């Protein structure tokens, strides 16, 4: 990033900031809105199953549902603890 | 068949009642039998904006409860020939509105020959707002060019397409955006979100842009819907919006600082 870019971004007008913030929050909220009601419970039950085998925290299991056209993908991300 | 149009926003104070008064007056003046219903139970305001507050005898809740019939509760507007107002009750609790009750009144109005039923929604996403939107065929989402208003508009759009009766039947509520209190000078200075920005974020068809105008307060002071002020930019912008609502193609105005300058030509776009 050049020094000119730096000044340009520092002087970015407030309306552009508002637009960027809105785009992010609206995209996030739309995503939340489309989630089926069973998702939190599914996440909880998955966590319990995983815990039978590995010791993980609540926030180490991430369940995400993405819609791609007419099919949905349920993505499960589990961060395992460091091996010792 | 009556067309039911809800004027909604989520956020409070953005101009729903001003819009309901203007749009219903405008549609009626074009010759369509129109009724505007105040759904803001406990906080009625449409009556005072339309200068009929001293003529309220019975209200919406009285009709729902069978304490009065529609004919007794409807107030005929003194300015627009085909316009009637159904005021909200001032005292009862807001749960007085029921899905069955509201449906019955809407059906009665349609049977009575009303072509357009305009529902002035209260702010928020609670019971009253839900009742106002539930039966809508079309929604006018009123927003100001400001972050919290735009965000709330998006939430309302989501609720319309999931919780309304049309949504429950697998149909869509026709939706359009009315951007009010727009200040082209501030947009040009980069201090206010522009029409294109809001359209892009909400991805909703633009019904109109109503400029921030002193004439709106003057109109409400006197109880004359601002659309009757044909000199005023806000009045003219509302009139254009009514034309679009009735299917005419009208170019957008009042979106740029100079009406006829180069600026306008540069920023003109077909929306
Ligand atoms: N285009 C405009 N220019 C200037 N002032 C405006 C404009 N539109 C609305 N206002 C003012 O904004 C205020 C709120 O308007 P209004 O009562 O129509 O909002 P509302 O969305 O119905 O509010 P509530 O959520 O409380 O029902 C009023 O004082 C009105 O005069
Ligand atoms: Mg209001």
C-alpha cells in the first residue's frame, strides 16, 4: 500500500463506511435468518457425541449450513485440541 | 379485488404515517376508492396528520369487537373524494387486534368496493407491525438513508417473505422501497448513503425518493397530507410514487443537488 493509498483510505467519507458496514451486517443477518430452527440443537447433540471421544469446547465445534442453489451443504468444523 | 398495501419500516419515526397519508390521498385522487387504516393501536396519529381527529367516534378495535360497524367507524376524508380513514384506538391494549378480526374487517372492506387498503404499520416487529403486514399483497418499506433504518428494513423484508400469509402460502409479497428524508447535498458530500447504495444493499425495487423537506412539517401542522402541496418537492415526489404504484413509468426526481445540471445527467439511472 502506497502512502497515497493510505491517505485516501484515511479520508474515506462516512457514507462509504456506512455502506461497507451495512453490507457486512446485512449479509450476516440474512445468513442467520435462513437457518433452520433445528440447527442449535443439532450443534449441541453433535458436541455431546464428539465429547465421548475427544475433549472439545463448545466454541471448537462450528456447524454451518450453506445454500448453493437447490442443494444445501452442512459443514461441520471441529478444532481438535493440541496433541501433547 | 382489493389490493392490500402495508407501509412498514421496522425502525420508528422514518415517515410511515406521513407516507400512508400521502399515498392513500394520492391513490384516491386518481379515482380509486381507498381506505387507510391506522394499525398503531394506543398511539394513533394518522387521524391528526389527516385532520380528522375531532371526527373520530369509533375505531378499528370497536369494529373488530363488534361494538360498531364499519360504516360508523370509517371517516370520509374532506379533501379526497374516494378516501376513508379507519382510526386506531387510543386506549385499548394492542393485543385487541387478532388475525381473525383483522381478516374479517379487510374482507368487509373489499366487499364494500374498496380498491386499495393502505395499512399504516406501527414501528417495531411486534404484534401490531405483524398484524399490519400479515395480509399484505404489497409492502412499501419506508427507509431513511441511515444505517439503523436500512438494517431494520432488511429485517422487515425478511419477515415479510417468511411470516406473512402470502409467504405461508408459498407466494411472495410484492415489495418496494421508499427512501424518505433524502438530502442530495449531504449525499454529494459523502455524508449520507445514496439511493444506489441503499438499493444495492436491500436489492429491492425503488418506488421513490422523498427529499427531506420543510413542507412535510408544515403539512402535518395543518393536517393536510403533503401530497396536496403540489409546489413542494416532497409532495411532487409522493405524487410520482403514486403514479409508479399505479403502474406508470415515471422518472425519478429530487435525487441530485441540481435539478437540471450535468450532475443529474451523470447520476440519472433507470431504477
Ligand atoms: N420527507 C420528510 N422531510 C422532512 N421531515 C419528514 C419527512 N418525512 C417525515 N418527516 C418527519 O419525520 C417525523 C416522523 O414521521 P412519521 O410520523 O410519518 O413517521 P412514522 O414512521 O410514522 O413514525 P412512528 O414509527 O412513530 O409511527 C415527523 O415529524 C415528520 O414530519
Ligand atoms: Mg406512524
